[in-house]
């Protein structure tokens, strides 16, 4: 039984905690850490044998913790990964791997120096059956070479602290990882464009919606709309234009309702619901790999987390310059192939 320590039980961390306790075979949570002690204690109260450990470093070092789930605020991911790597403990790290490409590189270097792949990144869409099907069609070559992709990532609404930086490192980062995985290519150029901003943006430092344009090494252009206050629900779209046809991500199956001369289909309001199956699958894959003493090759690695960070850095640079920025990626090391 894999004994897991969870750092961070905010909205997403609580879901991860409950998922491990209730759904994942071969894993259980033995300790939880969070800056909000009251909340953490409420979350663990219904479960026997889960300890609250205030200091995240003490949790990582705890002898009853074999593996760490990092769901704390973004700026802390790098330091907790480095500590767990020192101890050779397995890590599930929510994105981003670090707040900067430089920081992500430190984590990758530490993992390589330790000689063992320990990190699985929480890029959940790699485990979503709809995205898997889309990827399989695109890489099968049946439709010819992929040329262009149109993506939309829409959240219903966000708290006022959501700004242009988080829109990239917290939201656009999913498109960045997913699209590079889906088409099997990496990015060489990135550009950010700010259209007219919605009145629903709650922060003067948040342009909403915004467009991120990525060019891959083979010349594909991927156009991502990031809209974090669209008001109406959680909506994810992706259409890939290939030489001999197009492939589009299916919408989740929902009941079709007809009433009073109206016809509608319900929507999920957040990503935790929308991607519930993907989260189940990624955590089961992580627990299985840790129990087998290996890593899950279908999941995103620390290197993928690093590539995403290099790309988000370039997008943030473009937000300031308004121009097209280089994405300075180097070849994937043998260790991550
Ligand atoms: C959040 O952190 C997620 O991971 C969601 O999937 C994404 O839709 C949202 O924009 C992020 O803030």
C-alpha cells in the first residue's frame, strides 16, 4: 500500500485527497499539510489514521510517507519537489513544475542527478479518453499531416487574484502540454495577443479573453483562446486541421433537453467535474507505477513540466513585448525518452 502525503488541500487538493482515499487502489493518504490548519483538519476528520503535519518539509521527511502529492500554491512546487527528490520519494506534482523555466530546470537536473524518474506531472488531459482518441487519430496519419489547431479553454469565472500571469501558468499551460503531446512536436515560437477585454474580468491586470499562438518545430500553428471568465461554464475545445480532414474533440455526453420551444444540453461548471475520469485514471496510473517502483510512461514527466515552463515563460515575455518570442527548448535528454 503506497502511503501518500498531500501538501495543499484547497479545492483541487481536497479532490485529490478524497480520490486517493475513496477510489484509488493500492494507495492511501497518511498525512496532510496545509497553511490553513482548520480546513485541513476538517478535510481529514472523517478518515482514521490521517495526520495533519503543519510543516510541509516534515511531511515530506515523514517515515510514514512514501510518496508526495503537491497541490500547494504554484510558487512552492519547485522547493517541495527538490526536497522529495533528495529523499528519493515519488512525487505527483500539479502544474506548474516551477514558477519559472529556470526553476523547472533545477528540478529536472536534480532528478537526473538522482538517477531515477520520480516525478509525474498533473497534466490530466493525457488521461482523458476524448483527448486520447483525438491524439490517436492525429498521430495515425490517416488524415495526413496536422497543419493547424484551434483550441479554446474557458472557465466560468475566477477570483480577482487571477491575472495575466496565472492565465498563462495556470490555464494556458494545459493547452501547451496537451498540444505538444497530442501532435508529438515541441514549440519554437510563442505569441500573446490581447483582444478587447470582457467587463467580467475582475482584475485590471487580467486581459480576458486572451489568445496564445504557438508554432511547433515542424511549422504547425496552434491558436489557443484562454478565457477565464466566460460566465457560462467549463468549456474545452480543440479542432486539428490536417491535410486530408479535420479531427475535433467531442463534447462530453450530456442529456439533451427539449422544453418550451427550447432545446439545450447541460454543461459541467468546472474542470474537476469535466475531467473527473481523467483524474481517476492519472492517479491510478501514478499509484500503480509507484507500487511497481517505476514511472508511468503515459504521464507527463518533469521534462514535460520543464518544456511547459519554457513555453509559458516565452508567452509571458510576449505579453510584455507584444511580439513573437523564441521558445528556447533543447533536445529531450535520454533519461526522459
Ligand atoms: C486550473 O488550475 C486547472 O487546472 C483547470 O483545469 C483549468 O481549467 C483552470 O483554468 C486552472 O486554473
